[in-house]
């Protein structure tokens, strides 16, 4: 099956981007260098094309009920312009995906939502919503709009000023995890103060056919998925399919460190299983660590205790450009999860000393 392409694939190619396959999409992994792009976001501002992220639109008299049933957070608490981070879980409380849910302006008097499943999961997520809508006999329209809208992330300490300069409406007063429509060069863009880098900034959802116009208006360092990964890891943010996976690494929100997304006062798929986990506790949990010895941890590397007994596996790892040291995530038994605990990571057959750290690894916006 051919890879899907973002609307600006040709523009990125002309700019000299290098590409990689991610979630079934052909996406820019870097434009100049991961270091250059990472530093731009930490110190100034950068823009990412994240049009590979899914976009599912839900509206109708029972839209809130459907969203509440299939996500772990309290959707009913959202007012127009609010958003929230949530997990999507199965009956056993295992995380299928994580997502951000936006409450859009009501359509025909009904609550309306847009939520963002991860790359390559939009079709199965759309089918899941349709199936549950039909099984519960709910009145809601569910549309997969991934191919109708592009999505850009403008991130960094100067991101708000840049976006405010090009929007007809002021956006500087939009609060964290709030959003509104704003006009850029005559195009209405859903403008949300959200992101995946640990920095201030906005994510813009724009009509697919207007993508080039909006991208060109936001004149700053273009960034690829390479720096997006180093930035999100420094900020302590999970990557679906790597830090959790329903098939290869099934985890509950409590194990994955996102238990704050679970509202047990609501009725959602997996709620009873998670209530039991919340009461009983977990045996393993995701920890952040830094290497004390030289080396770079990678996904799949073994984690051992100081007696060389394997106790876990690295899920994410990199050399942090900001901290100039190697950092990563791993699941380990709870008795090894306290900050300051000494562990070892097996890097290319050699044990490297590591220390459990609190996350995020950096101060975030």
C-alpha cells in the first residue's frame, strides 16, 4: 500500500527535507538537523507539519454521550473552546490510544467535538466510534476528516507572538488547552494552545487546500519528526505505539503514568477494570531515567538491576540536546521506580549505569 502524503509533501521536498515512514505516512523527519530544529523550538520558535495525525469529528444530540463512553476523561465538563487529554481504553482498561479532544462551537444546536487519534489509527478509531454508536443506538454523526484538514504545530517561547502577528484576531489571551477560530490570510483556522514539545505554542487545524498559504504565513524554522521526538521525550510525553501498545506492550493509564486522564466518576469502556487497578495498585510503572555512563538508550534495550537481573525494557531513549545527556523511559517494577534509584541499561551488550529521574526532564511551559 502506498504511503499517505501530507498536503505539503512537495513543498517540504523542495526545502530539502529528509523523509521517513511514520504511521503509514511519508513525513519529514528533518529539514536542517535535529539539533538545529530542537534548539529553535527551545529558544525561539519552530513549525511542524503534523498532518499525519487523525481528525475525527463528532456531533449530534448524543455526541457527548458517545465521547464520554469511549474516552477516559470527563468530556461533559468541556465548554466550547476547551480541550482535554484523554486515553481510549478497551474493556480491560488497556490503552488503545491517547488523544486530545476539542469542544468545537455547537452545530445546529448540538455539542460538537474534534478529537485527534494518533497517526495511522484514524480509520480503526472511526470504525470503533461508529460501532459503539450503533450498538448503543445513539444519535450522533461521526466523520473521519483526516484527509480534509492539515495540522501544523507552532511551538517555542516566541510562538504566541508569531501566531498573533499573522491572525486577524488576537490569540495571546487563549489559555493553555483552550482554542478558538482565528483568521490567517482570510482562512479560518482552529487555533489551539496545545502542543507536544513542552513549550508554549499553538496547533492549527486548517483546510487541506489552504495548507500552503498558512504554512507560508508562519515564517520560522521548519521542523521534522526527529526533533519532535527529542522535544517530547525531554518534556516527559508518551509516544503511542512505543511507550504503550495494545498488542506489543499493553498498559493501563496508571502504569503509563497518565492516570490523571481517568475519571472514575464517568462511565466509559474499561472503567470497572481501571477502578480495580486504581484500588489495588500496579506492579510496574513507566519511569524516566538518565544514563550516568556514556551511551544512548534505544527502544527495546534491557533494563537490569545492579545484580544484572533483567527487570524491564526501554520504550523510548535519546541523547537530550538540551541536557546533553542520554535519557529515556522504561517500565520497571514499582520497587525500582523511586527517583534516585540506580539501574543499568544494556547498550550494545554492555551494562551502563543509569538513575531514575522525575519527569518531565526539563522545566515545561
